[in-house]
C-alpha cells in the first residue's frame, strides 16, 4: 500500500512541476517568448526526460531577450546553455 501511495506522490509531483513550467513558459514577460515557449511546452513538456526538464527549468530562468536571441540564432548560445534542450528548442522554431 505504501509503495502505491509513493508512486502516486511521485506522479503528482511530476504533474505539479509540468504545470509550474507550463505557467512559467506562458508568462515570461515578452509576448514573442510567451507564445514560443508556450507552444513548445504544449508539444514537448510531457515527453521530456527528467534531465531535460531540469535543463529547461534552469534555462527559462534567463532573461527573455537572451532566450529569444539564442533560440532564434541571432546571438550565439553560451556554452553553459548549449544543451540538448536548447537544440530541441532551436529545431522547434
């Protein structure tokens, strides 16, 4: 019984995290980034691995202008942020 309760708890924690990331992605501060990240989340968030979710969560802490410039290719992506999730974001555009 405890094991099934723990599994539910982990699933619920994951769902809460997904909802938080989706909300955060839709309300970044600039309309262009909101739309792009919101659509990206709608399509990909549930299928991302925990590692990629971690990368995404850290990445969206950056400023909107930087995110937009990196994803659009107008500015080189710093090595720290040139991750698997950034590659997926660039392909999504």
